[in-house]
């Protein structure tokens, strides 16, 4: 029995992804809540310092310091770079876009994977899945409204590109998590990730921690990224601690989910993040999507779920075909 086979536990994987998506939605809400007074790299540093503390406790529980050794440091770094990029671009968008809008655009990730699988993996994608991809991108067009210009446009198109880039890099991270997770504990994957977040955020602090690059800027996303560090005040200290604890939960549960089950089983449950984003936007800011945004959300959500169901159906059909050949 291979390592990959032993790790298959779909029910456990689904449980971990549900916990992880709930934690992600709380994390996004807290970052948007704090985005008006603190720089993004300060939040990343704080949550990662707290997160790595809990992650290293889990490392000890899952086998001790020796399990931190790896024969594939390059893949771990690449995975970390992908998720760091996904986080920075998505959170920068949150400074301007509503939670529901940014999250809905982010969920074109599965559609991007479907398209990229044609030239990169040489996979054949049927007309139904290609049609679903087109429908999903129409949903994104409806939300971003590229035909608007001037005073009619409230948000720059460049801001809308941020969650799209986040979706692409997060999707690559998912693939690498599955590959590395076959031989690496979830706590180790989380600890490596937190470590890279700390290094990147300290780099931002060294270069822009005094806020000099934010002076004179009008773009809210850039200001959020480059504003000066400020010591958290009052209850904000507890919110920063919550970010750190949440970071540890996210890193562990997502890594564990993709270790326990394949992406076709796990990924559809990530769409729970979309109604949660709408809920937090309404609960915290009284912010509900208008009819146009709702139409775009529905198209992205429907097409993404359809693509996953078709890929799962194709996989089951292929497995049944292989079993038939084995018998004969």
C-alpha cells in the first residue's frame, strides 16, 4: 500500500476543509476590519509569529523536530511563495472591495486550473467544462464591469486583478500541498508556511515599515500594503491575537484536508466561503451585494461547482474503466 493510498480519508478531509474555510472567513473579516489603521505586512507578521508558535507545538505532537527535515526544500519554498502572493494580493483587494465581491472573484481559481490543464498537463477538456469556464468568466465580467469608465467606475480594474492573481497562485499552492502532503505532516507544512510569511513581512518592514512609501498615495490597496507600523490599541490587541490563532488553524486544517483526500473531493466545499463572506459583510458593515453583483456571484459559483462535478464524474468513469480492464 502506497503512502498516497494510506492518506485517503475523504470524510476526515471534508471535516478539516469545513473548519479551515470557516477560519479563513473569520480571518478575512478581521483583516478587512483592521485594514483602515494598520499595514498589511504588520498583520501578516503578527499572525504568523503567533501561528508558528502553535504550529511548532503541533510539530512536537506529530513526531518532534526531526519531521521538519525535508528532501524537497525548493517545493516548500515555491508553495510558500504562491500562498504569500495569494494572501498579499487578496488582502490588498479587501481594502477596497467588499468581502463578497473579492471572494466571488477569487473563486475563479478552479476555472483557471481547468484552462491551464490544457497547455501544461495536456489534458482534454470537453465542451461542457469549457462552456462552464466561459460562464464563470462572464460572471467576473459582470462584477468588474470593464465597460464602465470615468466617474461611472468606482473601483479601478487593476484592483479587480488582485483577487484574480490570488486565485491563480492559491490554486498552484493547492496542487503543491497535495504533492508534498503525501510524505509531509500537516504541522510541518503549516510551520514552513508561517516561517516564510515571517520572512516576507520582515522584508516589508525593513523597506517600508516607517510608512515613507505610503505618503502621497491615493490608492487604498497600496496604502494598506505600505502604511507605517502602529502598535495595536485597546481591543485591537485581541483581534491581532485572533488573527494569529486563526492563522495556525488555517495552515493546519487546509494542509490536513488536502493530505487526507484528493482535490476533486475537497475543493467544492471551499465554496462555503462565499456565503460566509456575504454574511460577514452584512453582519459587520451592513454591506449586501446588489443585483448585478449577485448575478455575477451566481454565475461564478454555479460554473465552479459544475466544473468540479464534471471532473469528479470523469475521474470515477476512468477508474471504472481501469477496473474493467484489470478483470480481463
